[in-house]
């Protein structure tokens, strides 16, 4: 392990040296200019905000106002805090346009053109449609303004340099693996879209390398010991789930209730995934997710 960390130090140093060049490296593309003309559906937006964890991650469970931020996310490189997403123009995103919002959520880039840390799970939201974004935006407009100041990230050098994130993005940012498979059922494809995309199960269940990149080729859904705060997530590839005695029904039930087939409750981060997220999804969507999980492609 020590040698690995030394390797990380060397990479960090190289990243630091390359920073000068990297500052000038442009990222991101403008959204289509038709976005603002779409009619957003508040109900679907709120549903997506649950499925995607926006509400969970941007609401402080210790009495914070909805979406006012302040949830600490401890990473090996320092601590980040989810920002205030309420409609307050000074403390929240009340002065943003829907285009700013689309670029932040789908591409992970701020209105100032700076990359966000991938602890914000934007890599999983890249394939949200324009209509999905309009729906989310409509739902966010209903959130009352709140004057909770966002907390500045406390990251160690060189990870405090946002420009360095451009290098990380070039190496490890993958499009979500949500491409539909024609030979599979509609249910299976809906499950795939949710599991691989918005519900970002892979953020915790796919093994990460020393720089926090997901090892999607070799260790997809193979479990991870690099959760924010240092927890462990077990493997959820199909073979492991079958080994663990799961089937579509018990899995869908567990995602609804947090209760496993042994009668235990999901603990830790998974308890929160259910509490703030999956318990609000329809039985059809949970069954779709379970259908996909129990029959994942090789
Ligand atoms: C796992 C936690 C997590 C989830 C889930 C999450 N976010 Fe965030 N979000 C963050 C963090 C942390 C940041 C700050 C990133 C940074 O400073 O680089 C952030 C930043 C943002 C920003 C930028 C705000 C600003 O002031 O610059 C927006 C907009 C945002 N998130 C929207 C969303 C939406 C919409 C969703 C759901 C589709 C979502 N987030 C889901 C953690 C999360
Ligand atoms: C924030 C991190 C996180 C996210 C996101 C997450 N999980 Fe988990 N998951 C965990 C942790 C931690 C555990 C272990 C729970 C425990 O200790 O009781 C777990 C356990 C599980 C288990 C039990 C596996 C077993 O054999 O015991 C399943 C199934 C599961 N998760 C499915 C999912 C699905 C499906 C998603 C996406 C909707 C998801 N998880 C998203 C952290 C996460």
C-alpha cells in the first residue's frame, strides 16, 4: 500500500508540473439553445431528483433545509461539501439559467467554466435528455430560497487545483454505460438506464484505483473500499448477487424497504440510498433495476 501511495505522489507531482498547460485547456460544449423553450414537468423532475440522489446529497440530514447543501464528503484527497442549490440568488443557484444548470449537471462544469470534483456524480448524468434537464430545472424552481452559505472545499495540493481535474477527466471520466440493448426487454433497458446512469450505483459499487478512477474494465460492480468517509460497498455483479441468494423480487423489495432476505436492514451508505432515494421509486422501476442487476451483460 505504501508503494502505491508513493506512486500517487509521483503522479501528483507530475500533475502539478503540467498544471500551467492545463489551465488553458478548454472543456465542455454549450447546450442546445432550445433548452429554455421546453416545458418542464415538476413531478417528473422531483422523481428524477430522488432517483439521482440530488436531494440526498444536497440536504444536510442534521436539520438542513431541503437542497441547502452542507453535506461533507470525505475523500482521500480532502473534504468537499455539497453546495446550496436553492433558489436564493446569492447563496444558491437562483441567478442561474437553465443552460448553466444543464452544463453543470451533464458536463460537470461551473458557469465560470471550471470543472467540478467528480464527488458530484455528474459523470452519471451525462445522458439525461434535454427534457429530463427541463423537468429537473422546473422542480428546482419550486425550492424555497435559503441563505445557508456553501462551504469551500478543503482539498490537499494538488487536488485543490481545479485545473488538475481536467487531467483526471481525460483519464477517468466515462460516459454512462446506458446504451439500450435491442435484444433485451423494455424493463431490462429501463433498469440499465437507472442503474448505470442516474442512480449511479457504480459510484460506490465499482472498485476505484488510487486516483479515484472507476475500474470499469476489470472491476465493474466488484465492490469498493473507497467510499466517502471510508466505508465498504460489497460487489453487486450478477454472480455475486446470485451467490448471495438474491433474486429479482428480493432485490426490488430491498431497494424499496431497506430489508434484506435475511431480515437485516441495509446499513451505512446503502441505508441512506434507500432512505433518501430508492424507496420513492415506483415498484415498476425497482423491478426494472433488479431485472437488470440479476442479468447483467458479461
Ligand atoms: C454524491 C453526492 C452528490 C449527488 C448525488 C449530487 N450532487 Fe450536486 N454536487 C455535489 C458536490 C460535492 C458538489 C460540489 C462540487 C465541487 O465543488 O466541485 C455539487 C455541485 C453541484 C452543482 C453546482 C452548484 C454550484 O454552486 O456551483 C449543481 C448545480 C448540482 N450539484 C446539482 C446536482 C443535481 C441536479 C443532482 C442530481 C441530478 C446532484 N447535484 C447530485 C454532490 C452531489
Ligand atoms: C453511497 C454509496 C452507495 C450507493 C450509491 C449504492 N450503494 Fe449499494 N451498498 C452500499 C454499501 C455501503 C452497502 C453495504 C450495506 C451494509 O453494510 O448493510 C451496499 C449494499 C448493497 C447491496 C447488498 C449486497 C449484498 O450482497 O449484501 C445491494 C444489492 C446494493 N447495495 C445495491 C445497490 C444498488 C442497486 C444501487 C443503485 C441504486 C446502490 N447499491 C447504490 C453503498 C452504496
